[in-house]
């Protein structure tokens, strides 16, 4: 991968414009995810719907040497994201459903100490969730998705339609597994410590193909009732 040096002024302008583009992109993803679950909910009247905001970090192995090149570790940094699920009342007493989420590194990392980058993970899963009492529940999930790694150059490239970006994306198919424990401190509000294992196909930019995201989601359950 080629690396470019950026002057201070170009870097500053690029970062500012990049933040605007990143925020717009994130809003579109969130709207798409929420819209998907709203459509599912409309077709499954009376089902439980959960939405949450996530925060955490990423763990991975450290740098490694491969064919004379140093591959950096992907871990570190603060990650934020959104997630939601729908549990179908007609399946296993409302314990089975579908879930989707998107999580990204809040600030850009430094790839090789020179190139700014940001990883983004999004996935769609089958989920089993159970409420054991009024205050505690648990869930397990598995599914597929993708990792998108964005390397920022500070130079804009535009296509025929006028869409411009200042990054190059490296996309990888992935599978994911995970789970969490839900605590309901007040009515339908919940706090959920959670973990995700990502199995990234050909994650050649980094030293490991199985990073682990861990953190906490804060959310709200619509419908479904409580015990």
C-alpha cells in the first residue's frame, strides 16, 4: 500500500471535510438500519423491538512480521455504534429474532505511523434472547457482515456523478459471533455488557483476522412485556 505525506494545511482541511462526510455516512447507515427494523416491526405486530447505542474498544494481537513487512495490530481506540433487534413472538415464545448493528472507530488511527485510517464493522445476525427475570436477561447471536477499512489520503477523487471521497476503502467479508447480558435497572431501559468475535476474511492489512470488540450498549425495549 502506498503512503503519502500530507502538509499541515492540507491535512487540516482534509480532516475537517472528512468529518462532515463521515457524519453524513454514519447518519445514512443508522437511518437504513432503523428503517429496516421498523419495516420488520410493522409486519410483526406486537413483537419486541430493542434499540441501543454502543460504546467500547477493539482487542487484537500486536504487530507481526510477515514476508519482511511489519503488519500493525488492529486493536485499540474507542468504538461507537448503533444496534437493534426484533424478536418474533411466534418463534420459541418470542426468544428468537434478527439483529443488525454498525460500529466504527470514533477517531482515526495511524496506520504505520503515517496514514490515517478508520475501521468500520457492520453485520446482520440471527439472535436468541431470553428474559430470566424483571431485571436480567441474556442473548447470543451469530451472523455475517463486512469490515470496511478506510485509508485517508487528503486528496479527493470524484466519479462521473460528482461523488467525491478522500479515502480508499479495503472491504472484507466476515462472520461474527457474540453475546451479552442485559440488566434492566428501570422498566424497559437496559444496560448490556457485550462482546463480539469478528472472523474477517483475508484481513491482510493487519496482524490478525479475528479482532474482538467489547463494550457496553445502553438501550430500550419496546413491547414484549416484562416478567
